[in-house]
C-alpha cells in the first residue's frame, strides 16, 4: 500500500491512499495500527512528510562507490549521526538555503532510501530485522558542506540539521511491496540532469544489518526513521563542485517507491 499524509483545504491532516497529483482516498485508523480505506475522496492542499518520526538516525558513507569518490576508507562499523525532527519537510516543500551559509554556495543533495520502523526493535538479529519495518520512502539528506567539514567541531549533525534539510516522501510504501530493500535503483536529478544513479545493493551495511546494529541495547520506537546513506555522484565531489542554488528543482527517485521533488529557495 502507498500511504500519504496530507492537509485538506481546511488544514486538517489526514492519512490516505494517493489517487492523483492532488487527491487521495481517506484512511481511517493509525499509521502503526490497523488502517482501513474509507473510499472517501479528498482534495490535497499540501503533501506532508508521510510519517512524523520520533527519531531520525542517519548513516554516512554507506555506499561503496560513494566511499570511493570521497577517497574514504570503507567503514568497519556504520557511521551514525542524527537529524532533529525540525529538519523534516515533505514532497514539493522548499529546501531553504540557510542565511548562515554566508561564505558562498555549499548546500548539497544526497538521495537516500528511508526506512520507517513499525514496531519496537531492541537487540533484533539481522535475520528478523525486516519484520520490524513498516515501510520505505525517498529522502534527501540535504547537507551544508562547509558546516560539515569546518563548522561543526568534527561532528556532522549541525550541517545536516537546518530547517528543511530532511525532505521525505512523497509517500510511504509498505514493506510487503518491497520484500528486498537491497534490490532498488536510486537516482537524483537536479534541474532534469541525472547526477546520482546508484543501487541499494551497493550498500556496505544493508537495511537488515543497520537495524540489527542500531537496535543493540537501543530501542527503535515505532516511527523511527533511518536514512541509509547516499550513492556516488554528490555535488561536492564534482570538478568543479556543484551546489544547490535558489530556483533549482531536485528530484529523488527510488524504484517501486516514487519521486520526491523539492524546489530550492534562499532564506
């Protein structure tokens, strides 16, 4: 099932099954419980992030080709950081270039597969980890590179935490429709030009292994969002570097999930 979260013209938030670019049938129930399609058709005023996450875990350098393009050593353990939930935004919402990136262009795109936990996971073995997944979505792990390299005291969190730096969507695709998350093509286009064209099979740590490792002595609550890393082709590795600018349109596409689109605006 494809599950959307959206506002109607009156500002009421609904869950629904998307039926067109501006319409959905209303779902009744809870995202982490039983859901029933009412058949009631509603007009969509604004698409929201398909989940309202309780925590956002992110994985760095998790594609072999991306590690190679950055001349980084393949990690022996997942590189974990977090984003605040305030960075979240949805399909067609703007990515806002922060005013504090005053030293020139530095904001980069990163197409990623997002994993949403549907039931609590703690000390889960990899063999059973996918049983805890509610579904999958597209994510853009937007990153301010000067802040990442020089402004965060060696930590990545600040550079990836600005408002609007975690667009997700357009929808959540339930896990039953994606039995193998390591069999998906993943792409990023900037103004119609394909810049990232990877495959989730290139992950160093697959989805099941990530859940197993993140859940060691740590409870992953329902609604936990996991960003699983980005493939090769990011802007800062290009010669010359290619960064986002006001007026740009970014599209993240993942096979069997869909396309997340966002425009770019100045603060």
